[in-house]
């Protein structure tokens, strides 16, 4: 399995001199399986770079899994060039939207409406299929299995686990660890706490022993209190998740748009001091555009 | 009969209010939902639907918040809240589905008017709720006095007079007054109550909310979306005509995307 990061930024693309090393594109990760299948996770602006790379290997057949439909995870989709080329085959997967009652196809076609984009969905020339997924559904892509789990974000967000040839990777999409909305004295505090424990246990069981964990670490622990409820994790919460799940390697992603390269370097130094290598500690890396992981 | 109506809509209003505050307290939202059986039922129905196929049954609002997240529950409550207030069946032969569609169209158009008039987003919920509830008095009449209300519907249709005139002839009161009494009982804000009362008074200066709901009512009738039981298309209220003119086609064009918005809002009345 080869995993490549094409976009590691959250919320908004962040070009400029301050982000050249880690990159300014929003979320897009590709996973090439041992039997040559191409799986793409999210369609932030990083997908544009991926599409350039794919032009040399037409026709393209790929499976695109959308964690959720917030802008930074879909804004590159209309610029995914393989969609325009006849002979390519693209399968798009994602969650149902319970608020509007819409399928992933309905939601995504909205962004190609006339007022937003010059080409309508009907005019795309590749063979495109859509599939709305439910939780814990497994899709087989060649020898790989991709399975969904609901994470915690202000919109439904699937984490995707990809398993192939005895190796596994899990991408959280956007995720904030669950927290108790009640104070310790409140009537429902204990009940809510046990609901959280049960949901957390389900997640940890789902990703137990994962080889690679790619997780949303938008905030530092210091920044988090002001951003509680926004639907994102911290570097520390990701390390905690990786440790509890027994993950082998952890990659931090969804960097804040204002985070400069030197800020991320400084965060990494602090994390290495605070979490020295040792038993039970996964190796961790702050993901950057172009980073490749071979499994 | 107003006293006998269920008291759900206060929670509806509260949900709307909480949902318009980005920093709303999650506990408070859960509490409001938990006190409204219609809301709880709808939320649990969606969370336990095959779309999620969760490994276990979700049995409480808190449980739903843990699983699908606070924001999704909030939005689900908002899209469900208003419609849960309306009884779905009556013996007056009054088509409640068509009535709900008319109410929803009026609500949506009222919100578009509000946008066009530069009303702040937070306040535009009042326009939506007011549009949705403007004919609520009819649901009360149809529910409690089905035979007489059926007669009023027939008179309006056969003589081609506005329904409220036929109601006045039979009941000596009309749905706008009943709606406003109900609004008072539900402790809705005063401007909202005034709009329920005044939505058929088309002359002179009214509160903006009243004029807008009156105008939205006419526009939705002109578009023939749903059916309020009133066969007569009336004129634009003076205050709106001054700013938007009297021509319905031009007004709809200026509001922009009316039918699309109504399509989107239909999720409110899906069972």
C-alpha cells in the first residue's frame, strides 16, 4: 500500500511563503493498493495536484471516499480533471444527509450548479457512479476493504478504514473527541458519560492495532478551549487515540490555515519533548504535502 | 377551543431561538427537545433509520447527540420542530397536506422577503415561523368544528369570497383572530402574534412582519403552491406594494429562487 498526502490543510487553502514546506492545499489523500487500485480520501484542493499526476496514466479508474461535505473536503472536486475525460471510471462514496434528505450525489451536484461552476454535472464525460454509505458498511475495492464509522463533527462525518494485504490505515476525517455536555453535578452527567465511553470503545475496537492512523489535529491543547464544539481534535487527543488503539504510526493533518511552517516545526519539537519514544508510543509525524508512506 | 390545543409550539419557538445562537448551550437544546414528544420521535426515527444502520438502537436525545453530533441534532430539530405543531388530520375534509404546503411556501417566501428587506438573519426566523403559523387558526377550526368549517370552505368556494369572510359569517370570528389568540397562549413574541392577527389587513401601515407575511401569503397563492382553502387572490399589502410593486411575476423574480427554496424546505413536512 502506498499512501500519499496531496493536501493537509484544514478549513481554507493557505498558499504563501509561510506554508511552502507543509503545503497549503486542503485535504486529499490517495491510497494505492498492492493490486493497483486507487482509493482517494476527500477532494479538497489537493486533489487538483493528484489529478495532474493521474493524467500520465489514463484511463483512470478510482474510488473517491468523501468523509463529509464541508467545503475544505470537496472544493477540489470540480477540478478533478479525470472527471472530464471519457474512458475514466470514477466511483464516489459518502454519507446520506439526514437534514436535507439528500444522497451524496445530490449534495455534490449542488456545488456544480450553474451559479457556482461553468460545467454541469451532466456534462462530465467520465463514467461516474455514486453510492451513499451507511455506518459500518464495507466496500470492496479489488483486494482492499474500506469500512465506515461515524465520527464527531458538526455534520455527519465518516472515518474510513482501509485494509489490504494484512495492512491497515484509518483516516478520521474531521473529528473532535466526544466530551460531556453536562457538568459533574448535573442529573445526566453520568448517563452521558457512559454513552461517550460506549461510543469511544466502539471506535477503539474498530481501529485496534491499525498500522497507520491519520487524524485531525487542527488545534493545540492551548487553543482548544476557545474552539470546543467546532468538531476538531488536538495533537494531544490524536496521540491519546493512537495510544489507546495501539496504532503503529500516527500522522497529524488538518493544519490550521494560519499555522506557518515554523509553527508546525515548533509544535513537533514540543510534542517530541512531551511524548518521548518508548513502549506504547506510536511514532508520529506532522503530515505535509507530497509525503508518501509505504506499507 | 384555543385552550384545548396542544402546547408544543413553545418548544418550537425555543428550538428556533436556540438554533439561531451559535453559542447555544447543548444541554438547553437537549432539554427543549426532550420536552416535546413530536421532536423526540422524529429525531429517534431518523437516527435509527437504515441510513445509519447503527449497531445499536438509539433511545434518547443525549444518545443521539453522542452518535450523530449536536449540530446535526440541532438542525434536525429545527427542520422538524415547526411542523410537529400542526395536527395532521381533521373531519372537515380540509386537505392538511395541501394546507401544510401552503403554510410552508408562505414561510419560505416570507423569509425571502425578509432577506430582500435586509432583515438580520436571526430575526428572519420570526418571518419563517410567522409564515408557517399564519393560517394556524384554520387548523383549529377544522379540528374542533369540522362541520361548520366545511361549510365555510364551501361558501368561500361557491360564492368566490375570501375564506375569512365565510368564517366570519358562520363563526363570527375568523382564523386570523383565532391564530393570534393561540399565539398569545403559546407566549409567542408580540410582533409574531400581531402578524397572525393582521395577515388579512392589507391597507395602511403595519409592522413589517405583518405586511411581509400578508404579502407572502398572496405570493404563495399566486404560485398555486399548496392550498389554504381560500379561493381568492387578494392584492399586495400597501407597505409591500410601495417597495416591490403590485405585479406578482416581478416580485417572484426579485425574490429569486422561490420555487427552489420551497423545494428545499419541503423536508419540513416530510413525515
